[in-house]
């Protein structure tokens, strides 16, 4: 459900998704270099106690110009103005230079007022602000969906939050589809901290739809610093997104939440990134180690956003990791393509406790683990191990062979029984 409230010079949209409301406050201003002061002052005016407040901007000029710059300050309930925060220009857009948008800035939930500070004004422009507010709401479900194994070479476990689970609004969209040949890695270039990353995903949807005027969220997938994977653009597998410099056909876009030019990506997020790229490489028969032509340019099959246009994305800490990431995806494909069990067992591994329902505990010095059935079919291979535990709840009931390689290069094997 969507409601509209006209309040003087601004408009509030109120959405209701599965009983949970959120809303936008839009205000429009005209700025001119001839004015003595172009500072924009706005009240947050939350209708309910907010859990997230995000502010984004769109500007329109008369002709092609270099573009304005903007900073933001907020007034807390202690009546103290914050330090200036800088808006970052969105580089996903196809624009002729006469308009542009700025990525969301996230401010404290108790902020009372906002001050927008423009600079580099060359001519008169119109600016529309979008204050997006998610009220305090019931805890979201911890439920996840499991990715289907669409290709024989994918043998990992991939769980994700569906669009319903992060409360994506239902909108009428006509999606396009194309075979995927290139996998593009992004970062959100936004907040590095959140108590509810699903709300951050929702705010990115709002920015793309209500500020950029996209039909849906631009990315196919998003990953938070805890390693949680979120389904992005609707429409399913091979849907065309809006993330790669206007050259989106034949690509899949994955966005790492956070600003990865100011912080390193977490190990949990990198693990999930490897998994989703591994899955899609298998699904679309993409060689992660090679290059191929996209829109007339030869680029890596796993590339960063900056490989397509002038942008810092996917961040200065993330981009150098793509080289190793391609190798890890290739190693995962090779491992899951094994047709039989290596017989060169140097030591027997006693699994305890056994039988196992959900989680297999492994030694601390494990480098990788493989799980086969007794016909030699590989069901799981991973070298990304968190707290020396492996989730096996996706396996059917039955007996399996477990192989682990320790840090000394010694191979161990044992038998595992999986029960429900």
C-alpha cells in the first residue's frame, strides 16, 4: 500500500510492506550562484521513532556542467551540529552532465534537523532531497532461502535473504533477460556500520528507485559485512541490472555493502562473494580466469566496476583482491568437478560427535574440507572456515566420507553419518 501526503512544499510517500511502514520525504529547492546563501535547512520530522534515516540528493541543471558538490550536517537532540559529511556522486548513471545524483548518507536516528551545504555552483540548478525513514519495527525473520544448484560443478552451500525477507516493495516492473558472461563486483560506498543491514539494502532500493528513477534496485546481489547474501533485483536468474556504466546486458552485479575504500572487506563477506561468483560461474559456464569481450572491450570475466568506467568502485581495498578471488573461484570449480575420491589417505580422521545433524566440527589447523558420498560424488568443498565449523544441514540423511587437509599438507579421512 502507498499513501501520499502533501505538506506545503514537500511530499511524503508512505509505503506499507507486510505490515511494516516506511516513508520518504521529498523537498525541492532552487539554488543559484547569485544568492548570498544557498544553505538548505530541513527538519527530519519522523512520523514514528526511526530505526534508519538516509538522505540522498538529485540535481538538475540547464546545460552540461562539471556538477555541484554537497556536504551535510545534522543537529542532534543535544542541539549540537555534527561535522560535515561529504556526499559521494553516484557513478552508475548514464547522464549527459546536466543532472546527477548523490549516494545516501546515513545519519543518527535522533537527528532533528539537516543542513545541506552546496559548493561549486556554476549556474542555477534544482535540487531534490530524499529523506528515507524506516521506523522502528519488529525484528526481521532470520529465515534464509537456499540457492538451487543449477550446475553440476557447484557443490557448496549458498543461503540468502530473499526480497520478501528484506521487505522489498512490490512494484510493477518489466524485466529484461540476457545470458551472463561477466561478473561485476561493486561496493556501496556508504556506511560501514549498521544494526540492521536489511534496512540498508532497503535504503539502496529507495535510492535507486526514488532518487535515480530506476525501475528496481540496480544490483543482482548484495553482501553485508557479516557475510549475509541478499537477493537484489527481482525477476530471477539472468535478469539485467543497472550497475555497469550503461553496459549492463550480459552482466551480473554483486555489491559489497560498506565503503571499501576506507575499510577492508571482512573475511565473511569475501567468503560469500566467492560463493556467489562460484555459483554463477558454474550456472553460466564462465571461466573465472580468462578475459572476453564486453561491449567492444576485452575485460576479465570477473571484473570490478572501475573496469567499465571512471569510478573508484569496488573500493581501493577491494579491487586488488579480485586477482586472488578469480583463483579461488577457479579452485572451487575444479574441486567440485572431482569424479572420484583420492585414495592417498595418510591418516584416519575420527569424527566426533557422530552422527551429525547440522554442524560438523573440524580441527583448528584445517586448510580445506571435502565431503563425498560412497560413490565418489563430491557434495561440499570449502577452504573458508569460520570457527572450525562446517554447516552440513543441506545434506541428505546417510553416510559420507570426509577429507580434510591440515596446514602441514597431510590428508586425513573419516566417515560421517548425517541425520535429521
